[in-house]
């Protein structure tokens, strides 16, 4: 009986820890940083980042 109680306690601890870890994993939805998206072409941003003058 003691082993069953220990296994149940270990299972509960593992489930709680898994839920906490999933919440802290960093893969939640975030706002898109459009300056890092491939194919996003902003003429003003491109003009400000160049070193040559027109």
C-alpha cells in the first residue's frame, strides 16, 4: 500500500511539474516583429539603413 501511495504522489508531482513547465516554455503566441519577417519590404526602413546617399 505504501508503494501505491508513493507512486500516486509521484504521478501527481510529475503532472503538476509538467503543467508548470509547459506554461514557462516560451512558445506562447507573441506579436510579430515585422522588421524580421522575410519578404517584408519597407522603403523608409531600407532608406534609413543604407550608408549611401541618393
